[in-house]
């Protein structure tokens, strides 16, 4: 009964947003601003979907919902279709219920590929054709990475492409104060070797290079997992990362231990970290970047994802008081420019002509540019005009994505919850506290083994 009521609630929500979504005006007038790829919008008009309704369900609410609906409006205007979008903060639970009950929307928006992979394994997603995969390879930066992330096995153990990634998040960033760097005459490091040299130089000058905090309440330890994932991508081929995430390569494999110890190079030296190495695990990650803005500075660098400015002092101006650079790769390893992050993937959960057309639309430059020109949107699409990003900060992050050679999802999010959101977190806290890397990795692996 509870499942039926929940499904009915979603169905009512989809219907309720219909009038609002279709009535929305186009926020940028077609063919008026030459920066937009209006040709990709005009091409939509050859697809007549008059009388067709496409239902879309995803996790976006509030401003994100409003921005996505502004994109939808262009599809509706060009094709004559009606698109009903419903968002929910319980998307992950509800989409499982709806697909199994046979009441799924046409399109579902997955914030993580793991859930989509699980549904695909039960034949609850519709595979896309090979041409879509070829297109993504050619038109997305690190295109093969995005294809791999959306390729899953079905119930018959056959591999297919099941989705297209639309909106990306970026983690491989180092934040700093341009004024502090200028005062100390420090240059932005272009390689990991230079980043380590800069770390030593700051110490030699009497400063503290890094602010690092692992505290996050019940989730304490997760910031360290991002460090290890980024460093594994910079010390080993992406295939090793993939095998580690799936446990084909054990957690205590020497290559993984090496990445943990590389993280230790930064945090296990008291001179490298504000408060000393013992303070790392005790410092809340939301408070840790504040040392960048102290006078004199308590630290010069802070590695964290694109969301961290939300915890900067209120008056901070991005680009002036705070800026960022790409967490660089090792020049000596010759592994390209890997990027760690996340993204949302659109998949067909109820096939129809309109659903197929909407999936084609979401690959067009205009579908990305409309949201880019507002806020809170990054894309790996190489066909968009990066000058349309709503801020210089967003544009810089978009350029990092654009020049990436490998993109990988946050590995801990792809692991079983008891590992990625459990023993990996606590193990990194133990390591920050002085425990041996191999011992920590072995204990995590032993926990993983108990899940089999």
C-alpha cells in the first residue's frame, strides 16, 4: 500500500507541474544572442512531437529545477511536445519503486551511475544505440570515460550504453588566495612535482602550505578519500582505479597503498599542515579553508571540490580574494590530465518516440548552453561556447573539464556503502592519526571480504 501511494504521489506531481513547465517562456530569445548555438535549436524544429507528452523524474529541486525547466522550454517550443518534470529528494528510493511497478517516467535523471547500473541489470533501463556512444566519444572531453560510466550489463550479461551525462561536478581543485601568493611571489604549479616543490618552499619560508580537515560529523574521513582517489588517478592508469573501485584489485594492493602514502606525504608532516598532522582528523572540513583568509595566512592551499566557496567568509569574492587551480598530474607519470568528480546521467526508463527525441536534445549544445548561462552548471561537452558560463570561476572549471583526458566518478560513492561510506572513511582517519598505510588498507579489505 505504501509503495502504491508513493507511486501515485509522483504521478500527481508529474501532472501538477505540466501547466507550469509548458507555460514557461524562453529566457533567451532564439537567434538574438549570437553566442548561443541556435543552429542546434533550429534543427529541433524538424522533429514534430505535437500531442506527445514526455515525463521526466530526477533529483533537482528549487533553483536547479527552475534552471532545468528553462532548458525544457526550448525542447517544447521547437518540437510541440509537452514535458512534465518532477523532482524529489527521495529520487533514489522512488525510481526503484516506480520501475519495478511498471509506472516509471520516460526519462530518469540519475545522480550516480551505480543505481542506474543496478536497474540495467534487471532490464529496467532502455539501451541506447551504438551511434550515441560514438557521438559521446567524439564530442565530450575524455569521451571514452563518459561512455564507460554509462555502460552497464543487462540481465543477460550483455553490455550496453544506457545513458548520457548532462551536468558535471568537479573535485580536482586546489584553492588559494591570489593576494597571498602574490605577496610571497609563489607561482601556480603546473605539475604534481611542482606542487610538492611549492609545498617544501612554503615550509622553508616559514609558512604552512596546507589547510586540511577531515571532520564531518558521522561522515568524518570522507575528504581524505577524495585525496586518495585523485592521487591514485595520478599515479596509476585509470584501469587500475576502475579495478580498485570494483575490488578486482584489492584495497591493500601496493598501488593503492602507494596512493595512500602519497596522501601521507602531504599530511604526515607537521610542517605541511595548519595545526600539525594531528589536527587534520580533528578539524571540520567546513572550517579548514578559513586559514587561507587569516592575516597572516595560516595556510596557502586547500584541496577541495567546487562547492567549498559556500564555506568561505561571507564577503569573499571569487577570482579576487580566492581562486583555484587544477590539482595537477605527475609529469613523470605521463598519465594525462585526470579529473575526479561527479555528474548526472539521463536514461530512458519508459521508451517512446518523445523519450528518444529528448535524449537527442540533451546532447545538443543549446541544451547545455541555456543552463550554463544561468548558474551551477558544468559540462564536458566540447561543442558549447565556454564564454556563456555565468562566471569566470565557472568558465575556468569548465575549461578544466574540457581539457581533461580521463574523468572518473568519486570512487567511494561507487563502492559498497559499508566500505565507501564506512571503513574507507574511518581507515583514513586512522591513517591521519599515524597508523601504517598498509595496515589500514588491509583492514578495509578485510571488511570488504566480509560482504561476499
